[in-house]
């Protein structure tokens, strides 16, 4: 049986992606805008292509079986510190 593949948006440091990889899913591509998160992600999942960019600027995404889309970690998100 072929291995399932995934791409990941708003990946952060890769917690969801790491869990997916432990369950046998090959995360082939990931994205986040945060450089510090990207550094942590790359140390956790060095075989995954990681693109540091605003997701709105990405024109083409690789084909995969699964799309992982993570929400911001509240304690670290810029939105958590905004005053409305």
C-alpha cells in the first residue's frame, strides 16, 4: 500500500506534522510566515520542504493526499497580544 502524503499550511514548529509523520504520513511540503517557527520545524522534520512566506503569495501547491491546516497557537500568536 502506498504511503499517504500531506502538505501543511500555517505549520508553525510542526507539532501536527510531526504527529502525522509518526503515524506514517509523509509530509512533503510545509509553510509558515514565521522564521523562528521554520527553524524549529526544520530541526524536527528535516526531510520536508519548508517555504517561509505569506500563504497568500504562494501560487502553486504540491499535490498530496492530505491537507493539514493548523490554527495559531494562542499563547504565541500575534493575535493573542492585540488590543481590540
